[in-house]
């Protein structure tokens, strides 16, 4: 088993080690393993936000001359640096929930047929699709998939066999198990059957290479506050391949999506390009945060980030097997590193109390996902190998001593 000094040696040899100093830290000995829910604040983003607030105070409404293009400008940066698509194919605006609604509704308005989504898909995705299925009178089919391995190409092939499916929505990385879905194969088989797929890349953007265009992906949404570190409530992105843009119309015909916005005419005519997926006034301050934070992730490079992510999750799995399995834990994440994203779920019947005890008594920040998972996320730009080692060492000591039995069983609103 890897020793603590071996973990430190891994950090010493890590080509990305220097990136840690570019984030707000100062909370040691706390170990933060929840960058998959909310990434740390980059120092440059803090400066950029301060400057943006000053610009607001100084420029007031005249600032709009610079701000108006931000959703597209920041989208171009994401397109090239993170998503592997072209400028003019991405805008940054609204939340993932709203952006998914836009794309799913746009597809349903031009295609008849059912909607397919995994039963254990992230709740907001399922809820948006349920709402649309009721509104458009479409059948919503919940795909049963392996709770750990996630949807496999064969599962999807079987679900699409009926030839009456309009839309498939899938997360690239499952929020609970961390399973990394075979995006190239599933995209290809859906295209063969002429089924539109919207990929939700919330848990992969910035930490798993995407190459969406290479893999023939046409529609995707994702958030910027997880591995892209843009902050709470930072706007999401929506990607529509250029070839599809004129065929699809956003269900929210807002003025930012209007062809000649300031002519203020009637009726609404959607803009020619990706801007047609904008709706109303975008959150300019947080767009500045997205711009800066994405630049940092792109500078590190998603390939190098992925290599370190795999090594970090491998260490988590190894220490789980050696120390935690004997204490009643079960790995809730695929063992094959090629099939997992950047977090590892440890399942335990007492996961809720263990999670609380980790936070309250061991200063380790994971999160809990119902019914029985403690999620440990590693963000390669600031999580060190020694952090993983120390966190699991504290976890094993805590469970061995029965510390979690002393935590109140009452749940808070946010888990
Ligand atoms: C985090 C996450 C979301 C978040 O949606 P919001 O609209 O930002 O609340 C959506 N889908 C998935 C798969 C996620 O992981």
C-alpha cells in the first residue's frame, strides 16, 4: 500500500503541482474533497471579480458596450479550451437546468417520439424532461442501468431499438457513482438511429477531455462551477453544432436571442447563430469569473489534468481496498480508470453519519448522496496526493473508533 511519504513523492513529481498556489487556500488542516460540487476560487478570478465590480460602479450603463458580447466571447473560450468545438458553437448563459430545457424543448418541437433518460440521472435533468413530457404529451422512459457502471452502449442500444425515440439525455459522468459513460459509442449508435442526444457534461467539463466535435456530439450543456471553478451560481454553457443551429429554436424567445436586438421590432426572429439560445440579460459579473477560471483550466490542459485525476482516483480506490473495505465500505465507482470521472463514491449503510463526522470531527469535506454514498471528489489543479492519503487515513481512524455513532441523525437541507 502507498505510504504517506510515497504520496508526498507523487506530489513532488507532479507537473501540475504549481497550480495549487493559484487558488485561495488557507483552510488547512481542512481537506477539501468537494470540488466536484463547487470548485475552489482561483486568485485571478477573485481579482477579476473585484475589477468587474469596480467597472460596474464606474461605467454603469455604458459598460454594456463591452459586456454585451460576453456570453459569446466566453463561449468561444470554452469551445476551444475545454469542449473541443469551434468558436460560434457555444454561449454561456442561464443555468444547466434552463439550458437543458432549451435544447430538449427545441428537439421535441421538430421531432416526434419518446424521451429516454436513465432512472438514476441527476434529478434536475429528469425533472426537466418530466415537465416537457407532460407539456408536449410525450412518453418519458426511465432507463434502468447498473448503479455503479452506469449506462452502457448495449443498454442504450436496447432502449432505442423500438425506433420511436426522439430524444436521449445522458450525463457524461454520473453524479453519484462517477461512472464515465462511453460517449463516442453512444453518440454514434444514436446518430445511426436518428435519435437526438443531449449530453450533460457537468461532471466532466474541465477534468475529462471532451473533443465533442471529433465524437460527433451535436448538443451539450454543462455547468462552470464544478471543475471549472467559476463560483456559486456561475452561468452554464450550451453547445449546438453549427450544422444544427438554424434547425433548432429556443423555446424561450427572449430579446438576447433576437436577430437585431436593439431594433426592438416585432415579431421575434431568432439570431442566425448560437446567440439564438440566449434569453434575457446575462450575469455579467459571473461571466467574467467564468472567463478567468476557464483560462486557468485551459492553461493547465485537460489532458494533463485527466492524467492526474486518474492517478488520484486510483489512490482513492487502492486505499479504500486496503483500509476501508474491511470496515464495511463498498466501492460505488467503476474500478476501470477509463470508466470513471474524477470522484469516487464509497458506499456504507451509515454513510450519512460518516459524512457528517468527517466534516465535524475530522475536517475533511466530502458530500453525501442518497441513499448510501460518501462522495470524494479530486480536483487535480489543487488536490494533492497527500490530501487523498490523509483524508482516507482520517476516515479509517474515525470509523474504527466509532466516532460517527456520536453524530445526530438529523439531516440538513443541503447534503
Ligand atoms: C451539477 C449538475 C447540474 C446542475 O444544474 P443547475 O441548473 O446548475 O442547478 C445539472 N446536471 C448535472 C448532471 C449536474 O451534475
